[in-house]
């Protein structure tokens, strides 16, 4: 069941998963903003309710979403339509599919911005490989029963990779 959208904490969206707290969505968009400019391409892994996928598409013009829980895909599409975003779906500015997000979407790569909304036990190299040069990946990394960190992975125009810890976090697990 859906929780209170005005509370700044994760809210259940069914199937044992949550939508991140609004402040976490804001932080991730802030971290990705330089890679979400018009004409750039983005990927939202763990697209869940469709909310952040829509935000990313509004910023750069195109966002692809991958959701591991197949039942959430039609729910997210319905949410987008109810929110007046049908035009983004009609013009393929938002495309959401079911799949294993840890593998990314290689046939559509590279992406300027990649957001992951679930914690990976380790950094998925497939996602780093799908970053454009320049590009940025924002992903929570760490075990479910241990310390997790929001990691920022950058690929510069020469393909050089750097990574840094932004902050400690607690996310649902990324299916890998």
C-alpha cells in the first residue's frame, strides 16, 4: 500500500519495496544534474513508481527505466499517465521495461547519467561500462546487513573512472 507522500521517508509501494525518501531523490538529481541536460540520455534502474524516471526525463528529454519487479512496470506507466506525462511515453521520452537492472541496457548505451535506486552488494561493472564519456553513475553500494554508501562514479571525457562516497545510506537490495 502507498504511504503518505508528504513524509520525508521511504514509502512502501508494494511487493516488498519502497520509493526513496524525497530528500534522497533530490540529492540524486542534484548529483546528476550536470549529466541531465537537454539532449543527454539517462537510465533509471529500479524505476519503481516511475517518479524519478519522469524527473530525469523532464530534465534531459529521455530516460529509460528498468524495473526488476514486473508487476511494478504497468503501475509506473499508469502513474505517469495519471500525472499528465502520457506525452513522454507516447514520444518514447520515457521507456520502462522489466529486467535485471544490474546489467543495464547495453543495446541503448552509452548513458550520460545512470541512477540506481537499490543497493548493490558491489559496483556492477556493466553499469560503469555503459557510461558515456563524460558520464556519472549514482548508486548505493554495500551489503544489506552492513554499511551502505551512496557512490558517485564519474567517467571523464578520456574514459578515466573516479569514484567517491557521497554519504551513508540504507536501501532495499538490488537484484543481481
